[in-house]
C-alpha cells in the first residue's frame, strides 16, 4: 500500500476513539497475565494474543475492509519486516548457542579471568544490551541471554535476582537505543509534525531518547 492510499484511510470505531483502545488494553492485560502470573512467556502465546487483539479490533471498526488494509500495510512495512526477519534469525541463533553448551565456556572463562560475582553481573548487562541493540528486540535478547548467561552467572557466585534484573535491564536498554527496534519504529511512526502529515524520523527519535536511556542505564 503506497503512502497516498494510506493517508486517505481514516479508521472509525463504534463508540469513538475510546473503543479503539479496547484491543490494545486486552493485549496488554493478556500479556501481563500470561507472562507474569501464569509464567509462560513464549512466542506462541504472544502471537495468539496479538491475533486475538487484531480480530477484536476489526469487529469494533466500522469499515473492516479499511481496517485489514491498514493491518496488511503494517505487515508489508519494510521496518516491520526487518524486525520480523531479525527475530527469526535471532531465535535460530539462540537455539544454536543453547545447544553448544556455551554456559560451561562462560563459567571457565569467568573463573580464569576472575570475572565472578558483581563483575559478571555488569558483563551480563553489557552483553545483553549489545545483543538487543543489534537485533532491536528485548525479547530476542532475553531469549538469547537467559539460557547462557544466567546459569553461568549463578555458578560464578552471582546473586540470582540481581543477575536476572541485569539481563532484563540490559535487554530493554539496548532495545530503546536500536534504530531497528519495534519500540523505536512505533514511537517514531506514530508521531507527526505539527501541521504536517510527515512522521518523525527514526534517527532523530533515537538521538532524542539517548540521553534519557544512558542515565537509566547507568542507574541500572
């Protein structure tokens, strides 16, 4: 879908703009329930919840044809496709390193260099931040880092809760600074200049949030 055709589409929902938030609220509430309460964080449940939210949104939209045109336009967006491809490749990479027994390698390296305890926690934060910055996904970084860095860190005398927090913080730190991140792309493409339909530039958004992310990263 080209830009001119997308600009002509205006989605209207039964009940107004408040109703358009219902699918988003359902998605967020479901993700919190599945990930935090049930404790089953996986791609299958996330995809099912996302599809359910999209289906509910179509039922609330007055023009379902236009709604699905916008959905397909988002799927065909180059930025979104790049993120999907990166998630696919990172999931493959995560499985490879998981079955290569890298945990024992990290334990040996950390013990040899004396990187144990708090020092390894700092290393885990930096390593996870690097992965999430490169892939643009906090989930991909956590799925890659937790199976390798977490057990290695526990064996190297790291405090388990602090180590888990460092990996989690590093994943979101890199995600907020990555130009290919879904967070960055969404925050940029949903903002417009005053008096213009032009969306904000992704590099400018990264530069603007950089100073805030760095402060948060130092605190973490």
